[in-house]
C-alpha cells in the first residue's frame, strides 16, 4: 500500500494514550500521522494529556503543543472530534457534554460504521481493577513504567542511528510476563462483555497500551494501542472495514516510501 503524498483519507480514526506532558510521548510520530491522514471522525479515546505526570513535573515541549493545535485545526476544518477522557486526563470528565474548540467531550460514545456495525468507544480504565481499587499501586506502577520508557527511548535512538526499525522494550517485556499476559486477556474479555451488555457489535478502547483487534464471544474487541510505545491507530475505511495501522517509523520518512503495513484488519 503506497502513501498518498497529500493525505490518506478515512471515515474514522481512533487514537488514545498519547500521554502529552511526558518524555515518553512520541509526539513527532503522532504529528506525522496527523499530517498524513484525514477523516470525518476523530476519536480521542483517553489519556491524551497525562495529568498525573504534569502534577508532579511540568514538561510541555513545542511538539506537544503542536499536537494539540493540529487536532484543533482538524476540528475547525470540519472533522468531528470526540474526546473520551481516560484515567490520566480524568480532570476532563468534569466537562462532559461540553465543547472546546470544536472538540466534544463525552464519557463514552457509540460509533456506527459505514456497514452498520455499532461500536462502543470508551477508554477502558473502569475495567482495570488496579485503577479502580488501588490507585496508589497504579501511580507507583506508572513511575516504574516512565523509567522504562526513558530507557526505551534511548535504546531506539541508537537503533535509529544504526538504521534499525523501532522496537518497544516495554511492550516486549509485558508480553513475556505471565501475569501481564493474563491481565491483558482478562481486560479484553471484560470489555467485550461490557459491549455485549450494551447491545452493540463491538468496542473500541485504549488504556493498556496493547493494540489488538479480534472477536471475543461474538463481540469485536478493538484496542487502538498508544503513542508512547507502539504508535498505532485504528481506522475505518469508507466501506466500514476496520484496520490497525502501525506508525512506528522515523518521522522523516519521505512521501515516496510505503506506508507501514496494517497491524490487523477486520
């Protein structure tokens, strides 16, 4: 699949877990993605701004501001931008049902695809038992995760200089740890059951930084991933087909080079 040098046009795009305000945020890659794509709907499925981190240490480089401005510019140009806050930007939940700069804030949304499927859009933290019942443990884990991301960024800078592709150390470790694998499976099952209870065909979420698309007990489970590790997004084509895109590549890649292969399609 070759890249349109202007924009790749989709019916809908879902992104989440950007974590603006942290050093782990892959803002340059996200800006590249936002510049090279367009859509009728843009869903921001939580943890767009990392309020937890900003409360402790202020970090807001120009690239992070550029991401916000690019999203607002898309809203001004007619893209329907829907923001579903997550646990790291829970402060925005106080503004549910409000609009800011053309961005609608809601606690959840239902998106209907071009082929008639209804998808529940949520962040997913309410189905995370650690976040719900032991927030102190979640904050502690967030600190360790931040250190791991710093190591990961330095590691990938070296790989980039050597001409090697991006590789996520933290994602690799999560999939190698038995408890983490079980946690992911339980989370996915809980989200699929919640969608079934809502009477919809599927669910789109974020939160666990693990891009995935599969059917669980007859319900389509979609996780759009994140922009600190995997740099992935979920997109809907104009015929209703859903696809996960992997954007983990240098932002300097030219228009003539091929777009990253889809991680998964359904």
